[in-house]
């Protein structure tokens, strides 16, 4: 009977050790995945912010929208990291998820306005439409860039926290 008891205790201890090891391995894998996604999103958002939002914001900051011009950079290559990892952003804290979703929704809206503006400018240059539409769209681009600058800073800050350290380390 004592050897049966020793066998049962040994099996239970082995099962507990195995379960703890699996839990630790799973937790470590989730942490690595979360960090990897956070770093990828950080760089995608930072790149978009620097190359599209900040440059356009600086160009339009003191410009009058009635002075039409090509202040905006198009086209954008897309949001590859977000599109391939969107199903896993739930790994992040709710505040981070909210900021990520808000950023990408705002970025897509911004890109739509930029596209509309480019088309309106082309029509103005071809004499097919009045300037008012293009001026209004450029004013909207100016407003959107001013709103997105702090949003990009916030989402990048949250992603750095999710990564567990600075994203450029």
C-alpha cells in the first residue's frame, strides 16, 4: 500500500510540475507575442506620424487653406502590421486597445480626406470645379493633423509600456 501511495503522490507532484511549467511557458509566449506586436505597431504608427502627420502639420501650421497647394503626402503604403495583428490587440490593456483603434480609425479618415483633397485640387487645376471644396478639405486636413499629433504621442507611449521598455531598445 505504501508503494501505491508513493506512486500516486509522485504522479500528482509530476502533474503539478508539468502544469506549472506549461503555464509558465504559455505566459512567457504571450508576453513575447504582446511585446512583438507592441513594437511593430509602435514603429508603424511612429512612421506614419513622422512622414505624414508631423510634416503636413508643420507645412500647414501657418498656412492659409485658401492658398491651395500640395501640402500633403500621398499615397500611404497601408497599415500592414495592424492588419496582420488586429485580432491580437486584445492582449493589451483596455486603454491601449482604445487608443490603437482610435488612431487607426482616425488615420484612415485622414487618408480619405487627403485623397478627396488631392482629387479636388486636380479638378480646380483642370477648371472643373470651384476652389471652395478644395479649400474646405485643406482646412479639414489642417485640423485633423493638429488633432492626430497628440493622439500619436499617446498611443506610442502606451505601446512602449505594453512592450515593457522603450520600443527603440
